[in-house]
C-alpha cells in the first residue's frame, strides 16, 4: 500500500538523486571491444546478451515497409495513432526550431557579430525493446531530429529472430537470451520497425545494448558513426552513453521514471490514482508521488490505487513500485507543495487543480520540472504518447539544470565575427585585446592584436 506521510515527516533522502547500481566496468570493456574490433565485437556481445545475431545488421527498408503495412492491416487504430502522434511531435519540434534564429548585429562601429544555427549531419536514435517495446520512443527521438534538418537519422534496436528463421531457431533450441540464433536475416520488434518507417528513419540496425551505443559512437564496418545519440535504455545503455559523451553528444542520462501530482479536493481520485499507476507500471523502481492539502482526498486516492492495481496486467511491477517508492504527502498549503516540487525537480509534474487564480499562482512558483501538465484533463500519459510534447525527460533531479529532448539537441548554435578594417570598433577591440593579452602574460595574443594597429 502507498505510504501516506505529513509534510513535516518528509525525509531528506526523498530529495536525493536515485542511483541503482554501477555497470561501468562491464560497459567499458564492451565499448573498448567495439571500438577496436567493430562488427566482430557486436557479434560477440550479441551472442552473450541478445536472442539473435543476424548475418548483417541493417534491416532492409522493405522489411520496415512490410511491418508498417502489416500494422496498418491488422491494427489500423494503432497505425493511425502513431501517424497522429508523429504529426503532432513534428509540428511541435518545428515550432521549437523557430525560436533559434540566425542574426547579425553591429555591436560597435565596424564590429559585426552573428549567430548561425546548424543541424548536426547524422543522428543516432536508440530504442529499447525489453518487456515493453517502446514504439512511442521511435517518434520522440526522430521527430525533433527531422524537424532540425538532420541529413541522416539512423536507429538501433535489439535484434529479433526473423519470421523466416523462426522454425529453424526453434528446432535448434536457439533464439533465446543466452543462446542466440546466428546468421539469420536482420530483424527487430515489428512495432518498432513499423514506427521507424512511419517516421522516415533512413537506416535501421538490429543491434542493441551498450554495444549499439558503441557502434554509433565509434562506427563499425556496418553501422556509421553519428554526431549525436539519443534515446532511453537500461543501466548498461545509460552507462555507455555517459562514457561516449565527448566523442558524440548525448541527450541525457535518464534514470527511473517519476511523476509528481499536486492536487486538492477538486481533483478526481480515480483519475489521480490511474495516473500514479501509469508511472508505477514502468518499473519496480519508478516513483509515483501525490502531494495534497486534503487527508480525505489522500485516503480516497489510496483506496483507488488498491482497487485499480488489481485489474492491471502489470500489477506485479506496479505493486512493487507503489509499495517501495510511492508516497502521498499531505501539506498544509500549496506553497509547501511547490517547495517540495522545486526541491525534487520531478520528471513529470501534474497540477490537478481548478483553473483559477490559485492555480495561476502555483504555476508562477514552480520552476523545476521536466514537463508540466496543467489541469484535471492534462494526463501525463498524453505527453507520453500523443500531444506533441517529447516524453524523453530529465529524471533524478536533473530537471534543475536541463530540459527534455527537443530540437535543440540536434542543432549547433555557432557564432560569427566580421571586423571592418580601419573602423573605430576595430581599433578599440584591437587595443582592448592587446592589453588583456598582456595582463594574462600571453605575448603572442597581445602581438596578434597590436599588429593590426600598425
């Protein structure tokens, strides 16, 4: 059962960044092998960790198209929903790009400075396919890259046994983790492949885990080196992204998912409980938190959680998350709720409050969150799937210093300088630069500036 506590009893540990083990030693070994041995290393680690090690890694475009056509025929509602979600995500990302403008401005006479926004050339998207193949992540990683104008978007996702090879794999007792089927046709989760086709991914590779991150970071015979790697994954994937940062750019180091809901008695207890469980079912270490001014409402939500949890097919996972990491915090006022939210900096923050001056004041007080969901009907799950927002968001308090994945990740903001010879600004800038060079003891700097005054 979810714990109900008072504001004054809130432990300081609640605000600490949550860490769940370190896999650096294993990951470092994998990355070094991929860097030095290329495809051969991908095969070695594929045999250790995956269910399939295909003869070649790239999934043909025809297979992606076939997966999309199969989805459209068998599950038209899912197919149309993915198209709708991608359309909104792309429109939102294009609107974001409009905020990055190129300009030139003359700061002083003859000193013309400027800014240019340039997309990276190649982006790598990683999409996990464990217990829950995340088809929505295909949309969230590709839409901002495409909106940014990236020339080439590639994708890596864990391999699966191709349907044509299934019978042979079964006869051999292969195609399971620890006993991979080898040298078959490249294939991945059908839903992920279909989504990749819908989103216009240029190249798709059946390669997963930290070895896939290494392949995109360093390049192999089959998988090209990229400029930026984005997308979630398990602790090995996250650790690999951390290690390759600097060789390539990365979006963020995502930890266990979390939601915080600020609610008063005007909220619907059933809706709030459903939103908390929606996060809880992600992972046994997911953290669902409700903050409310009403003890009566807290009890109602607790009852609804118990009732609804029993009906979930993901009950076991949700139950463990709720019991071990879930909390309902009763505060004296909404200012205390904002204090907790700003200190915690949650990945998702819901305000299930009436549309009035009180809610407007709460919004003004809040400053640390990955994404803010305003009002009773703005369910966090909408942000996960089909509202235009990106669901790749900062966790474990990192919302204090960064936002979620956006078109910004795929854009470089560079600067330009054009100094007109003989202008007043050129003389003043040269003099100031020479004096600062002298002050720093960098004689060459000072001379390079002063020579232009001769």
